[in-house]
C-alpha cells in the first residue's frame, strides 16, 4: 500500500466523529433498527429453477436442425423431374394457371429414400415417413405434405412448400403475421404454440436456391423429439 | 476486519452488542462518509448517509452471508446516495446545490490540522471519485473504468496519478507551513 494511501485512510478515520458521540446521537435509531431486525424473520432465498434457458436452448437446437434440414434436402427435392403436363399457355411470372399436377411418389422419393432407409439401421430410434405426397400447382409452388413417426416419441406433420416461380411472393399467405419472426441467416423462423397442445414451427427461406416454406406441427412435449430425425436427414 | 469477523459482527449488532457496533463503525464509517461526501459535496448530508448505511447493517444480518464486506458497503452507499440525491437534490435549484469551493483550504486550516475533506475539494469530481473508490475501497482500476462508463483504463490510471500528485503537493505545502 502506498504511503499516500495509508496517510489518506488514517486521516479519513481521524476526521470523523468518535464512536461514542455518534452512538449517543443515534441511539434511538439504532435501538429501533435492532428491534425491527430481531423481529423480522430471516429471509431464506430459494434457488429458483429457471426453465427459460432450457426451453430457449431446445428451441434453438430445433430451429437450427430444421434450417440445415431445409438447406440440405430442398435443393435435392427441387431437382426432381416433374411430369410434363405443363399448361400450353404461358402465365405471367408469379401467377397460377390453377392447374395442379400430382407428382409420382417414385419420382420424388427416389432421392430421399436412401436417407430415411438408413435411419432404421443406423439410429437407435425408428423414424418412418408414413405418408408423403407432392402436388405442383403450375407457376406457383410445389407442396409436399407428409407424416413422420418417431417411435416412442410421436408423430409429426410436415408441410413443405417450394416455389415454382422465383417471383412468387409467400408473404402474408401462411398466417404467420401475428408472430414476429426471428431472422437466422436467410431464414425467417416462427415458433409458437398454435394451441395448448399443438406446436408449430415455420421456416421461410429466400436464398439462391429459391424460396421454401416449411411447417412442422406436433403435439405438446414432442417438439424436441424430431431433432434426431432432422439431424440425421441433415447429415444425409 | 475479515469477512468472517464482519458477518459475526452483523449478528452481534442485532443483539445490541456495542463493541460490534464500534468495530463496524471504526472500520467503515469513514469510508462510507467520504464516499458520500465526494458525491454530495455536503458534510451534513454525507453524515446522514453514512449513519443510515451503518445502521442499516442491522438488516443485513437477515440476508445471506455477506461475501465481500467492502463491495457490499460500497454498493449500499452509492445506492443510498443516488436515492438521497433524487429525493432531495432534484428539487433544489442549481445555485443551492452548487459546490462552494474554498479559496484556499490549506490557508484556512493553518491553525488546525489539514483535513482530507478539504484537500479533496481541489480535485475535479471524476478524479475525486476515482481516488476515493481506489484508495478507500480497493476497487481495481478496471472495475472503476467500467463503473465510470466511457472511460478507458488508461484514462482512469492517468486521472488517479494526477489526483495523487495534486494531493501530495498539497500535503507537502501544508506540512511546510
């Protein structure tokens, strides 16, 4: 400790009143405080379990998995050849001819079959794509709808929309306006309880691959169970 | 005073142990007083704050054990000063609360020992706070820089060195007289 420091501390203590006079001056206040403190029950602070960080971490992991899943799978799926039942008249960009074409299952599952067949063999859980259909609305989008079951966890409804025309505008068409999206890279992500027992995660991506929009729907308590499945799909 | 002794004294003062009161008073009252004084620039108000802080230690024994007595008291003091300032000073006019700096505190104290409180008046507000926080409360410069907000570590060190130089010179002059 420097000399000045010592000097200053000593002088500071010298300059204040001596204890006895201070005690006499404030005796009433001191006694009142003592009485109040002795009557007050000691506060035992309970450590509160904080759920928010846990939920936040789970939600973040789920969102990241879904994003990677979307990035990895969609470009592959979009390369799938579609039946040549195109309308003969050319529509303006972003406008639908209203013609819907069902894509053959063999066409679009060929690319992802290899991925989900491996799931059964390699993973401890069994994930089965129960049902998957694809409908292309000419000039607008291709819509994949399906059901994925993970054993002992639950069933997930997947709805994937991939634009068929880059100028098609997804904004305001999927009922996400009420929830503020979180921007992660090129994705807008909505994550909310749609009802008490129904969770919904929506992704909207607009990048060099085009635009895709995905909704994963599941019951309460099963929202984290899809993670391993998505993770596996992402790794491909 | 060690942390254990401090916590022991907190328990004793609730039971009315005068020696415990004395120990706490003699160890910390001056620090609390000068911290309040450097901020409020009024001796009477600083005394009120210091008394309030020391007496409020009675309630501290009801809370969890105090892990760092100096930090605890420093934060308690600064918060009480803030509350006091908002409660009373915000209603006063600027002229009323303007700090009346002594023209030459050293000269005024020729007959008596030079007072630290007077010497501090020679320092600008920021240097005064930095000096008191570091010297009395042992707060590291990095922490002071964080509290002061916007000041770099080197600025805090420079201001502290300047404050020390001014005070040394004043003390030397006072001793020569």
